[in-house]
C-alpha cells in the first residue's frame, strides 16, 4: 500500500500498484467518501489486506462505514471485503448480483447486508444519489461504473485505467504520451473483445457516460482526472475498438501478474 491522498472534497484514495512485467505498474485504487453516509468503493488486493485495513481504519471508524460498493468481483477489488464486513457491522454491500454470486464461491454475505444494482439502477445513499452504468471496457460480467450525482464523480472501475512507468496521483503529473499509451494497453488487455465489437454499440456507453459531464473521473487503475481533462479520456476510449487486439504475439496475463505479485509479497 502507498500513502492515502485526497481526490476531491471528502474523497480519499487508498492506492497500491500491481507490477505488469515488461510494461510498468498498474495503479490499484479504492476510494473512501467520508461525508454523509460514508461509502467505500472497492477493497484493494489480497496481498495488501493488512496494509489496506490499517489505512482505511485510520480514515474512518469501522462503526461509521455504511456502504461498500463492489464494482466487480476480481480479487484486486475484493481483497479486504470479508474483513471489512466483519469489522464494520453497519456496512451494507452494493453490487451486481453476478458479482455477489461469484463472491459467494469464497464466502457468503448475509442477505440483509446486500443491495443489488444493475446498469440503469439508481440508489439513494443518505442525501447522495448513485446511478450505475456499464463502463465501456470490462473483464467481468458484473462490472458497474458508479456516478455520484452529489459531486459529479464517476467511479469507472477498470475502465479508463492505464499502465505507467511510475504511478502519479494526478493526470497532470504524467506525460500525456505515457498515459495514453498505457491507456490503450490496459483497456484492450482487460477487454480483448473490443477488436470484435460493433463500434456503434461500443460508443453508446462512452457517449452515455460523457453526457453525465463528470467533474472528475476516478478509475480503479488510474490517476485522478479532473473535469477539464475528462473529455479527452472519452475521446481516447472511443478509439479503442478501431485498434488491433492487444497483444499480438505477446503474453500479457493480468491474473498471472497478480498471482506473481502475491507470491513475491508472501
């Protein structure tokens, strides 16, 4: 785990990194929103569990956490989920039913602690309203992007992420060439089907998310992107299906990279 930092008013990033051999580092972020009914978006990697929990509970008392949004069930998004639910008795899980089913292969979550959401759903969380969307690129059928209408923040799950040589907190701290090169790598690597997709159908979720006019975009695998730069990421995403499949003749296995990272840390 790296040091937590702010991505906006009452938004705290809990950051880590996953080394991708031959390419660089993939950011791995979770996000805590402390205002109103406190909300956590994703729960880090298993390899970081103890450090993640230590960072989280320094930011909030477990009894105060009310919601845990699971954007999808991949291990780098659910690493500390069980421990958080054990420690935070008032927290409920917000996730897609497919993700919850796949999580249940490892442990069960009591039904009274679950609220399910689908693309198109809207959920009131205290004075905050969340809408749920299918992001343009994804590697799990349960993936949800989350838009917070109270402050204009889009939590885009894996989509809009990047791989970089040295992770930075803000989009403006990276060279644009490096960011967008890694952007094209990651968004094709997690969604190799983009080389086969109908481009018009692919563009619909891109345009739908852009129409929300996010004040900031927070990817689980990228730096903070503020309002003035957000449209450029939508433009870059719109080009993804026109690019060849990644990676011809090369080996890029994100699950294998996570296994290797956990083995090294262990």
